[in-house]
């Protein structure tokens, strides 16, 4: 219809009157405007339908069909299980070793006995190598683990050594030697080894301060020295 009106306009362009031209232009505009509006409306409807199929109500892309959800693998925490000993026995030993006792009781629990490495691991949870020998921890005291390693059996003191603040036996001895040295009871070198001179200084200090004379590092002596 549009092409036909345009063709008539061309054929009569020279002979037609100005009124005829205005009528043709008016007819073209009337016929063209609805068509343009129809095309625009159809395009908008198609775009809305397409976007509705590709997007979810929340505005995010929908998951693909037959797509398996991502799996998350969480590795279990490693659990150390002592050899030849059940977990129940380990917990029981740990509870017993956590109980702090007096020096007299710790000395009574200590035995100068030689055992191999397997025996020590079965009977004690914490065993450390300090200086020239191995020590096991029991009820707040470090004690020599004789026989744990025959290549490391150098102990200046064969007995329990009270500990605090998770310190190793040589660290406790160093602190005690420093304290006794400042008070004038110890004049030797600070070595971290509880030799005869250190034990004599301990005995003299304990005697002067009304403590039980053990010549060893026990809890009352450590407290009196102000270390804890």
C-alpha cells in the first residue's frame, strides 16, 4: 500500500497539484506510523520473552539442567595414636601426670630404673631430650628417663626437678641459679645443670628461709625465690 501511493506520487509529480502532494504525504504518514509502532512493540515483546527465559526472578542466571552440584571434600584432622597403647590408656596417663604433687611424693614416685624406649612411651606421654639426657614429665616434675637412649644418659642430678610455665628442666635450673646468684648463695657459672654446687646453694637457701631442706628444686623453693 505504501509503495503504491509513492508510485502514484512519482507518476503525477509533475502534473499533480500541490494539494495532491499533501494528500499523498499525509496518507503515507498515516499508514507508516502504525506499522512502525507494531514493529517496535513486537520487538520489545520478543526481547522481554527472551530475557524472561534466560534469567531467574532474582536476576541471576538459572542453573543448567542435569548439572551436578559441586562437592566439598573436608579432610579429617590427623589423630596421633600411640603405638601399642589404646587412646583410653593415653588419656588416663595424661590425667595422672597432670596432677601436681609435693616433692616428697614426686620423689617417692620416681624410681632409678632402666627401661627401653618402648616401655617409656607406654608409661609416659611427654618425653624430651635436654642437654645430655632424656626426661619424662610426671605430676609437675621432670625426671631422668634412664635407658631411653643409651647414647644420651648424662644427668647431674638423679631426681625430680619441679617445673613451671612449661619450661624444660635446664631452663628452670638456669632461672634458679640466677636467683640464687643474685642473693649471694651461688657463685658458680649459670649452666642449666643441677650439679653439687647448685644443690648446696639450694640447701643453704632453704635452711635460711625455713623451707624443707631438700637440696632440690621443688615448688616451695621456686615460690620463695619469686619465680612463680
